C-alpha cells in the first residue's frame, strides 16, 4: 500500500523535528556557553558605559558592533561575538538616550512655563527674542509628537 502525500509530509516533519532535537542535544553546551559569553560582554559594556554624560550615547549599529569588537579583542571568542553580543547593550543605550531626551524636554518645558508665568520685567529672556520663540515652538512640537 503506497503512502499518502499527507503521511509522507507528516513523516518528513517528524524526521525534521527529530533532527533538530538531536542537533540541539549534541550542541547544547557550546550553544549555551556562547550565549553566556555574549551576555557577559553585554554586561561588561553596560558597566563601562557612561550614562551620566549629558550628550546622547552612540547608538548606531556600527558603533555598537565596534564596541563589542573592542570588548572581545584578544579573546578566543572574538570572531563569534560580533554576531551574538550587543543586543542587551543596544537596548540599554536606547533606553538611556530616550530618558535623556525626556529629561531635556521636561526641563525645557519647565523653563518655558516659568518664563510664561513670570512678569516680563523680571525675566528678561522672555522678551520675544526670535531664538526664544523658535525654541519654544520646537519644544512644543517635540512634546506634542507621538512617542516612537
């Protein structure tokens, strides 16, 4: 009796699943070891980062890859780390930069609201200077735009 197409596909899927499980079982330790090393590099990069610098941290993929390569330089894992490490560090850098941007917006909004609540004679910087007006418009736009 010939095997139906559905049975043939099912057998192929079962065989593929067994191959994947067998491959994982054979390579489990090196796989987890590589992930652990990548996580250690990320933790090292996070602890060496300076989130208190007023300037935004470099968050481009090229800069993060360069930082990972520098951290892994001279180790036996240098070649494999560029593709594995950097994921957690990248998320950390993005969160730090978003927090810095939010802080700057809030501080500027506070200055603008204080400027608007004070009498013009006391706060001379609010006299309608073109730079001040442009800054207020920019900050208003930044505060009202939807967050990404």
